[in-house]
């Protein structure tokens, strides 16, 4: 295999992980900010590394915005930035104990919400205080779902992806 | 191991309680009702600037949506984000090329119709606006 090319099994695994990320978000879209996205993106960052996690996340953001938002840059850009920062947090905390990862998920959730506030403030000339006040409930909900999902599912999900990686991707060497 | 699980479950229960409380608070703030009765002015402004104005009275427990439905022919949709106003009397929008912007006492409202509280003496303007 030449450097920089994906193996078939790796590409398949990345496609499956992207599909899981997108489908869970679509299924849960009727419940505001209750999601597994923070958990999944942190696990992807920890297990796949930054470049591959970014690839999965970028495909997810594009799909999400093509289907739900007509690729509106005011939604797509803060979403991409928010998830990118979460990938960095997830990668930086990958070897730390679970409580630190849970704290990272809360921080990432807040930063994700603030990215939308920042873009709306810069480009839509909104009243930032009114926006943040109205958004607090949604930030709390996102943090709550991040805490519960990361606390219970981070280690099993990490183990599962590592297992698939070593069983199928590394075996293809 | 067992102790860790108990701690995790306790934290999860606390977090779920916070989430439920947040949802309840959100639901309550979504439909604020008037504490006392009073009167307001409602103004409809079309794209070409034609303005129609009405003085409307409301009672305790009323919402802005209630008085609009009682006094105008309203075309709307109930969405997960609240009441989506698509048309009011002569002003009809498709929400793609035009929409109805709400101004309260001349200031653009950052809240949806369902979240706006009726306040004595206020002016609510519904302006047909290009996207």
C-alpha cells in the first residue's frame, strides 16, 4: 500500500463510522440536543487520530447540511469548527482517566454551542445576550447528554473500534 | 468496581434530573402568558410599505398567538421550534423568498412568536421581509 492511501477495510470502517454518526443524529433530531455525537466524535478522535476523525466529521457535516440546511454557511461553518475543536479535545484527552474525558465532553459541548453564537453574532448582527440566554437550556441539554453517554459508553465504544481496527484493518497489512 | 458503578449511576441520575428540569423550564418559557389584561397595537407592514394597524385588547392568560388567531386570518404551522407564522391577512410568505419579521416597539425580536410575552401598551409589528 502506498503512503497516504486508505486500505479497503479502513475505508469501509470509516464509512460505517460516518454512517453511525449521521444516522444517530438524524434519529434523535426530534429531541433537541440529545445526541451521541459528542461521544462518537471523541471516541473517533481517540481511536482513529485527528486526520481520519476529521475526515469522518467533515463528511458528516456536509451530509447533515445538504440534507437539513441546504449547505448554509452560517450553520455548516460553526458546526465544522465546533466538531473540530471537540476532535482536538478528544485527541488530547485520549490517554487520561474517564472523569477528565467527561469534563472534556462538557467543555466541547459548550464550545460547540458557542461557535454558533459567535457566527450568528458576527454575521447576523443578533443581540448576543438574548441569543445566549435563549440558548442556555439547549447547552445544558447537550452537556447532560454528553456526560451520560461519555460516562457509560466511551470505554466500550473505544474498545469496540480498537478491536475492529486490529481485527480487520491491521490484518490487511 | 461496584462503588464506581454506584457513583456513575448517581451522577447519571443527577444529570438526567437537570435535563428534565431544563426541559420543563424550556416548555414553560416557550408559551409565556400575560399576567394581567391590557391593550396593544398590532401593525402589519407589507413589502411595499403599506401599513395596517389595529388596537387589540387582551386578557390575563392570553398569548400573542391567541390574539392574532382571534383577530386575523392566520396561516401558520406548528413546528418543533414553536409557532411558525407564514401569513397574516393580506401578507402571505413562502418562508423561502420572504418571511414575516416581528418587531416589538420597533426592535427586531430575537424570539419566536410563541415566546413573546404580551405587554401593556406595546407595539407588535409584523413586517413582510425579503430573505
